C-alpha cells in the first residue's frame, strides 16, 4: 500500500525542475513494462536534477516491492 500511496502522514512532492526527460522516460518505461528494477536509476536521475527529498530518494532506492501505481512514478508522469 505504501508504494501506491506513500506516507500519508508525511507526503512528498516533486519540484517541476526535477522532472527531466530522463526521469520521464525511465518512469514511462517502468509503467508500461511493469518492470520496476530501474527505480534506483530513477533515483539517480532525480538526484542529478537536484532532487534532495529524502522521502522520494529512499522510496526509489528501497527494496519495494514497486508496482504500477507507484506514487513516485505517477508523480513523474503527472498521473497523481
């Protein structure tokens, strides 16, 4: 449930400047393929774009499980 909704008591957001073409491409591929093994790479892409959100980065680098509907992927894709 946490993969889909995140931490309801400590919600996170993404700054628009963090949503780069690379982050969108990675998120789109994971969303469509349902293969979320690139989540740590997404964390790197977000961090390279200036993301300093410990919540977002920890979620992406965490063990998961990650599923379609992952709140970080949905934020990057503008689905939430």
